């Protein structure tokens, strides 16, 4: 590759110079590198061209990055050529891209007499010849006492001493103060105590008798700024200054956004709250921070969880958001998903979630990811002696599952957060058929796509279904058919498709003693919400039964007795809120009404539905109900959402009169993961507790 310097009209001396540049090293083949051709512009005087004895070429990122006539400090590659014919190695071909080729020409006194830059596009082969045209330039030559080295283009040799009449270290400007320690010109070269204020602190840098910006006056706090200049000009007294002297004496050098208002200054930590909002400048105390994570409520996407600040996806609702949670599908796995004490196939935190013993390798958690594994796990549990535990991942049921008949310890079935059991069957299916005692279905989400007849049928004693979400079924969501002491707690049941009829309901409790229906959201089903038949001593407490096609609560078929019915929110159903189709006797003892506040004598139930407050051919004028305030209100609950899938499904607004309007049986947790049994001064009426927990 060649570096060629040429011109349209040159005097013989320059012609010879250019010829030598073009010839390079005689007959030797050109070195690998860029081909560059340099010429002076046509209008440049001959005398200027004649003066050029050294030409330097620089490959730079862009012509915008260079100061014309000066050497760049960030060149990608460089070379030079002399009038004598010698020069440096060629510029290597760079990576393909856009670059600048910058050229400067010097005379024998090291003064720049020509300069130019051209933007070029270089491919992988470095192809073609790149042209650069120089314009005339009049640069400074070497100062007196120095000589120019053409080989380097630098001035060499001794220069005159610093001309400093008062001896303070700054010169009077002679030769640009080249021999001085600092090139600043002394403002008064007859006074050694006065020279300049290079650091802008209002103190003279020679106030101690010599030039020293770090020692230019008394500095009581030792911060390098003299006391005279170390002040904070802070009009509103919040601790941040207005720009004066760079806010040198302030607690923070940030400039106050509003120096007339002590509650407005800046947001230096970017949390969405003004750092002066509370008591002067304090980024750590700039607004309400409920979870104490250092991010104020306004800037915190979930101010109830200290491990959720900028990212608030918390699938398993364990307080650890997805970016800090080692397993966001398992509530007991927060930070440690490694420890495996018994060395089996599951780490300790997963076993804790499953219910098995993390220290016992014989305590096995059966993890299920498809229908075949699910059937095998249930059959294994049915014959295994002792308690059994199954964890469900996403799976689809097409043929039905074996009945749960674990007679020697009971079976617990849980599901990882975000997973779904989908029913897409060729025939009518029963998802969970429970024929033995002491089983638990906890936190399972079932979605019916096709042919789920029932979701859960319980025919044995002492079984629990809790924290589940059942979406879609034909006849029954949860059917207690003869099992005693069933516990149906905090479930959400929606999407039942068959119309109203006997033993068609979202929840049915039949031929049962001591069963508990608490905290359930039963809504948007085509049939009745809750049906009760021949039940003895059931507890029906703090449920929301809303917008079902039939009645909200119906007693049918055979009489029920000693019914504890209280704190329910029954609204918007297609027929009656309470349908007493059969005579019912109610528990009015202290066991059911004892904890009530002085106002109502029995209930806190609300019935506001299309068919009237109550009905049924054996309950004319509601005469079968206890005296007093059996239902206490008929108001708009102010539901936040009635859309299935929303977190706030049938949550009441904070302004609703149902908030803190109920009473507590002192038995059941009403607010889920939040601390205590409920939020506020009392439990809300209905299934969803406003505040931390379900409805925040």
C-alpha cells in the first residue's frame, strides 16, 4: 500500500519531494495497509506548498472528533512521510466501517501549514485509494530557544525561564508562561499575594504567598474549599443550594429545583419522591415507605413487600419478587433453592411447600407434570401407608383420574403458582373424587375447557378444600355429599354452566354435620351459588355470593338445623338472596353470635338481589328467620372488579360500608397471607379482605 502526496502545480523542489513519497522504498513491493493520496487544494499558494516538509496522517473515528491542525489523542492508526522520502509504516486496514482520514502538514519550524480531513468508508479489503485535500493553515512555530525536529514534528531544546516578577509561581504571560508550573497568567505580577482564582472558590490562589488552589485561605472543615467560598446559598433552608459557587458548602452539590419551597428540591435517588418532601434533604426519608425498603410509596410498585421495588411480579405471593426469588412458583422458596438436607430429588424449600420432611429421604414428594404421572401418583398414595403428598405442575386431563381413597394417612395435593389443571375430556369428568378421610386440596387452579361435570365431590369425613380457583363446570363446583366436618375455605368458584335446579350449585353441602363454608367467592355461575340440604350445625361465614343466575343461598330438599349464618355478602343474584324453600332453624347461641358487636342481634348478612330480600314458599315474609337484624344492610358493595382472573375480583372498595363492618368468630383467618386474622378494626363483610392480602 502507498502514501502519495501530490499537487496540480508544484515547484521542482516539491515535485521531487512528492516523487520520493510516491516511490516509497524503490522497487520493494508495497506494504499491506491503506492507499492514501494527499493533495493541496487548488487555491493554496505555492509558497505554502513549498514549506511542507513533514506530512502526518491519522485514521480517526470521525472528522468531528479532531481539532484542525492539532494532533488527535484518540487516533486508531497513524503514519507520516518526510520531504526526504523516509516515513513511517502504513496504516493497517481496520474493521469495516465509517472513519475519518485526518492529515496535517508542517514546515521546518514545526508550524502547521496545511490540514484537512475526509470521511471515508472502508471495507474488509481496505479497497481503493482514499483522497484527502489540504487547506492552508497558519500554525505557531517553535518558540525562541527551541528547534524543530522534522523526524518527530516536535520542538526541542531549552526555553526561557518563567517570567514571574513577584515570585508567586504564575507568570506574566511571556511566551504563554511556557516555563511556569501553571500557564495561567498572573492577574497582578507585582503582588505575590494576588494572582488568580482558578478553582472559583472566591479566594485568591496566591493568598498564602505562592500559587496553591488547595491552600488559598482558612479551611475550617478541611474540604479543600476556603471558608470565604465554602458557603451554601440556600434560600428555603432545605439543605440544597441554588447553583452559586457550585453549591460547595451544601450537604449535596445538587442544585435545588425550587429554592423557594423547602419541600421541593430534587429526586437524587430516582424513587419518584422529592428528597425534601419530609424534613429537608434526605433521600432516605422522602415519603411514606410502608415496607421499609428505601423506596417511597409513590415510586414503589409494591409498597407492601420489601423485596419488591422496581419489579413486582410475585407469582407465588411469598413477598419475594421474581428478580429476587429463587423459585417464584413455590411460596416456601425465597432465597435458598439449593439446600437439600436429605439428598433426595427435591430441595428443602420445595419439600416444605409439598408438606414432606426435608430431613427424611423416605418422606417422598410426588411431583406431577402430565396425566399419566397424576394417575400413578394417586394410585401410589392410595396403597402407601402414612401421609402422602402430590405437587401439580401444568397438566391436562382427558380421561379422568382415579378416586382418592388413601385410608392410612391422607393425601395432600398442592399446585405450583401459575400452573393450571385443564379439563379437556371426551366424556363427563369428576376432577377430584374424595372417598377417604383427612385429605387436603390446597391452592389448585382448575379450568374446564370441555366436559367437567363436577370439580370436587366429597363423600367421606374431615376433608378440606382451600385456596383453590375453579373456573367452569357443568353441575357442581364443590359437592359435599354425606361427608361430615368438611372445610371449604377461601375458594373462588365461577363459570358453572347449567341452569338452576336441585343439586346444581357452585357449592352444595348435603347430608352433612359440622361442615364449614368460610371465605369463599361464589360468583358468575348460571345456577344457585350455595345450596344446603339436611345439614346439621353448618357454619356459613364471610362468603361473597354474587351475580349467580339462581338464588344466592338456597335451603332445599330437607330441613337443616342449627345453622350459623353471618357476615355474608349476597348481592346481584338472579332470584332470591336467601331462598328458604325448606324450614331452617338457626344457631342463635353465643357460639355463633357471641362475638358480635352490640348493634346487630344476629347476623351482618346482606341480601340485595333481583327476587327481593328473601323468598321461598315456606318462608313467607321471612318469618322463619331469627328476630332482629338478621341481615343488616342493603347497599352497593362498590366491587372493584367483576372480571374473572382479576386479583381484585369482588373485592370491595376502601370506601365501601362493608369494610370493617363484620364480626370475627375468632376461628378462621380472613385475610390470607397478611398478618393477623383481618385488616383494620374488624373483618370486612364478605370473602375478600380489603388491604394487605387478597385485596390491595
